[in-house]
C-alpha cells in the first residue's frame, strides 16, 4: 500500500481541529469509574450515522471485512508492526517532521503514561507519542503511535484539562479496536488492487467507511473522558470545547452529515454532556452556554 493512501485515510482517524487550552500537569489522585456505566449512542440517531440504513450498511461492511481478513487475526503486535512501518515511512519521506524538545516530550509522555495506567482492560499495544512541526491544530493515531501537532500543543499551554481527553480519545481508537478495522481494510485493498492502485483503493475505503464512523468517534470520546475522569480532570472542558467549535461549523444538513466521519460538534457536545450527567452526575450546563 502506498504512503499516499495511508496518509489520506488517517485523516479520518484524526481528531478534528482542536481549540482551547490544556493543562499538562498530572496529579496522582485517581477515581474509580462508577459501576454499570451507561454508554448511550441514541444521541446520534438524528444523524445519518445513526440511522437504521447506515447501521445496516455498517454491519454489512463489517461482515465483508471479516470474510476477507478476520479481525481476530490482527493482534496487538500486528498493529504495532503497521504503526512502526507507517511512522518510519512518514519520517523518511519527510511527510512528518518531528520536534525534538526534551521538556515538551517529557510532558506529553507523562500525560500519555498516566492515561494508559488507568485503563481497565489494557491491550498489549506499545504506545508512543510525538510532537509534529505542523501548523494545523490536530491529533491522530495509528498502530500505537499518537501524533500531536505543535499548533495543537501551543493551544494547550493554559490551565484546563482538555488535553487528557484528547490523548485519551486517541488511545481509545486503539483500545476499542477501531484501528483493527482500518488495517483490515488496508489489507483487503492491497490484496485487491496492489500497492500501485492506492488512489483507487482510497476511493473504495471512503465509500465503505467514510460516512459511517461517527459511532466510533463518539466511542473514542467516551473512552477519553472516562480516563480523564479517573485522573480527576475536568471532563466538562471537553463539552465546552465542542460547543465552542460548533460556532465555526456549517449549519447541520443531512447531506453534509452523510460525508462526515465525525459527528457535528454541537451534537458531539450534547452526547458527551449526556454521558457525563448520566454516569458522573455532573452537570456541564455552564460549559454549554
């Protein structure tokens, strides 16, 4: 598979543009998650990604993926192999330019390590985190490698707890098996088209999954918030962030929703506020204003 296709597809996995400020400090206090947590996706039902038709298509494409390559065969080790290959290719081709700042790297490493330490059912994926020289405000992950741009880091120098949810979200994509699905599709693409057909294969991947990843994104959001909660971070900061971001988005439409991998920000804020209220009994009403 050529690098062009991988890079484009990873854009679907990246968290949308991030704003606000984040606190890089960590305390050692840890909360336990409430028992019988309620993970509701009903809030997506108004979106195309939550419709009965899209759910049926998503189930069908999952069956097709598993007929070609079993998801159970994509082990944690295999995910790391793919992640390492992607990372090496990105560095060699200078698609990514890393920033080697010892102090920042230590801060990010500590945040990630703290989040990993509170996973309830940890995988054996080996994680690493990098700071990229990039002006886009973004974060994304693949095969255990988590990437944050310098622009995103620069937005995170204040005193809020948003960064924990952001990095937790990226960890969630791996821990909840979303990356396995990506690797399945990449393997299938290689088998059908070969490495010289990356552009055509990308179009197939976009057709199969481009419109129906909204539940995965919300699941990763929930996962990141849960980790942040255990670290006694302000989970309402994430609700506030998505409400602020919604002010810059186009008005909701079914057509645009069909082409989105992420839920609209206002819908995302509502889903997360409901999750926090239902499970942590904390109101984020002030953050939603």
